[in-house]
């Protein structure tokens, strides 16, 4: 098992370097030459050169990339062109808000999806199954930022139950979490249903029933536990989409997370902030995916056995 | 007499069997799926609307023309979906907007298909170091949340409809690389591929003629379902102000404009959002149906 973890960790390094390079290269194209906009119109060529060196923009793309990675390893993402603040500091200030939103989103999604998916599978081809699947299909087809606007309209403006935006207290996170969580819930409902249907046909469930295990226990202890494996996989893969989706939700609800930081920085063409936030977010996604894979290996004895030999 | 009858039945059966092509089989399966048929009808209507909108509407007058006296009128017999903050008829804009959303969705998926299938099929066929490099690149692409990836690409290339298509396409490439590679690996060692190699057929031709047609079903399913997500991704970027530039009636940017008036004029956000949902819903229903028809094993 340790060898598996070590192997996965080693495989992470080239992917992370590649991600950083890709984002760095894209942002390099985007930047044009930011020195001129920072230096102002009446700067002399000497001043421009000096500023270029100070901003770390001298040298070829590869040279700058190597410098960037070197600084990144020291925890330095550079300084914002606009606010002149340390990008890492700003990112770490915003990150807890995004993680809070992501966690509640996952809870909302699982809370909706698992019961719906199980009901649909247990009562296959019934009205409950059809309703669950229609709801899931609508959830998958609805743009989450539009859902966010509808939620604001009804629950904030009409009923006054939740604030329209901001980050004051628990009430302000509920609507953003539902906004991001709905499409994830839709996907998880479909996966839960199909995974449960697979398991429900297995012989060991018939054996459990024949032994007199109650139907509730058959579903909860025998079926769901086995059906969980593909659900966990989807869950891990979707973490990336939750962070992506939160960019929109953070914009709609003025939630001060990483997503809004990126969107604002793009508006202001603040390249160090955009690059830093994207690189860090992607690293986070990659590490979470690795953790999910490890949990997956742990939950499924068959996978665990492959690596403990 | 009885023998004759049996022969005739056999002949009829052979004739029927020969007549039905794979496409007909898929269509027969699809026809039985109510959801898929509803999806198909809806998407055909939306495509027709998109094609006919320049004939039905005058772009300069009905779609982008400002009529300040008519601003912020609620839905009525004259303006079915009401008017926006510049007095433009929202119904006309939603109708015309179908052109942008469908075009962006379809072209983005074609971009993703072209890059994804070429790289994925080559990786699966060639194998070795090349496959390793392609799959690591694929890992890199899938590690970046697709919305953030598309945002980065648009901000690098600049705001335009074409760049939006490119950005969404590039951000959706990774799944196609995976599907194509996996499909090629399945048929890579089949006898007919070896036979083609033995008669000296060039590799690109073997991939194109013998391998890809065998993975077509999975690619079609992925593509249909991806058009829907590409439409949502494009609307998201437009909502953030990174998509189709104003005053074009793109659904995402209409939602972004309507957001400021949501308190008093909620219809401005209602209809463009419904249009996106209906389009994506119909594509998802059709995509699910095609998947079930092409691969009954996946049907639940």
C-alpha cells in the first residue's frame, strides 16, 4: 500500500509541473507586455528595463518558468500588479471561503443524491424512479448561475429567508451551496441509481434476504456499501467541477472566494494573481483526486489486495 | 407445400435481415425511447429556429435596435417575453440567441473531437512513450477545472465568438482523448487490424478505416452529451463577460445584463435561462437515448 501511495505521489510531480507550465504559458500570451502599463507612458527605456527585471519578466519563457517554479517551491507566487499584495497571502485568505463552500456543496449534493438514487433503484420503473430521473436530468441541464439567480429571486428577494450575497454567517452560504451542489447532485443521483441497480442483481443480496436479513439492512449494509465505490470515484472527479462551478456561484452571490479572486484579477489583467490562483487551485484538485483514489483503494478490498501483496 | 412455405419464410427473413442496416437498428431502438424522441423533436425545433431567425427577424431593428421608449416592459401580447433595459424585445433576442449558443456548442465539440480523436487514437495505436506523453498531457488538462481553463484561454486570446469556441473546445478535449484511446486499445489487436497491417496498409489508414468506425458509437454518445455542456460553458463565460461581445444576443450575456434588474424585472433573467435549459435538456435526453440505443449494455 505504501508503495502505491509513493508511486502516486511521484506521478503527481510531472503533472503539477505540466499544469504550472500550461497556465504559465497561457498567461504569458495573455499578458502582452505588462511592464508598459505598470511603468506609465513617460518611462525611459532604462526605467522599463529596470522594472522588467524587478517584476521578474526578463529572460525567455522557459527561464521565467524555472524561476517561477523555484519561487513557488519557496511559497512565493509573486506580487499583484494592482494591489501590490503578496499573491500567496491573498490566495490563502480566500481559500477557506472556497473550501467552506465546496464542503457544504458536497454535503448538499450527497444529501440529495444518495436517497434519490437509492429510491430510484429500489423502485425501478416506478413513478418514484421516473420522478428522480427527470429531476436529475433537469439538474444536469440547468446552468448553475441561472439557478443561483432564481434562488436569489425566490428565497432572498421574495421570501427574505437568505441574504442575496456576501459572507456573513451560515445563512449566506446556503444558497451558493445549493447552486453549485444541484448539478453534482444530479450526476450523483444517476450514478447511485445505476450502481445500486448493478448491486441489487447480485446473488449475495438474495442470500442475505434468504437468511432473513431485513430489507432495510439489505439495502443499507449489503447493497449501498458495495454501490459506494463508483460513487466515491465520481465524487472525487467532480471536486474539480465544484471548484469550477464555484467561480460562477461566487460571482452571483458576491462570495469572497478564490473563484471571484480569479475573475476580478482577469478583469484587471492582474497576471500574477490569475496565474498563482489557477496553479494553486489545480494543485488542490490534483491532491484531492489523489486522496480520493487512496480512499477508493482503501474502501475496495480488491484494489487494496493488489497493492498489499 | 409445407417445405415451400418454410423456404419462403426463410427467404423473407433473410431479406428483412439484409435490409436493416446498423443505422436502422439504432433508429428502431431510439424510436422506442420516449425521452429521446421528445429530445430529438425539441432540438430539431431549436435548430430550425436558429436557422430561420435571420429570415424571421431583422437583426439591426428587432434584435440589437434600441427603443428607449419601450424599455423594461413586462411580458405582453406585443412583447411575449417583455423588453430589456434598452427596449429590445427579449423574445426576438432569445430566438436569435439560439444561433450563437448552438454554433458555439457544436463548433467547440468539433474542436475537441478533432484534437481529442487524433491524439487519443494515435496514442492508443502507437503506444509506448508517445502514449505516455499524450496521456500525461491529458492528465494535465483534466486537472485544471474546465471553467478555469476556458477562462484562462479566453483571457489569453481575447474576447470574441471564435475564441470562445476555441476555449470551450480546448477545455473539453481530455474526455475525447480518453474515449478514443480506450476504444482503439480494445480493437488494436483484433485479427482484421493485423490483416490490414499484413497487407501493408499505412497506419493512418488503418486507424481511419478499420479502427475509428468501430469506436464511433462511443464517440457519438460523448459528442452529443458534450454539446450540452459546451453550451453551458459558453454561457458561463459570457455571463462573466468573457464570451460573445455585446450587443449580440448571447443567452449568457443576456442573463448577466438581466441580473442587475432581477429585483423588479425578473423576466429578464427567466427566459434566456429557460432557453439554455431547454436546449441542454433536449440534447441530454437525445444523448441518453442514443447511448442506450448504441450500447444496450449501458441501459438501466
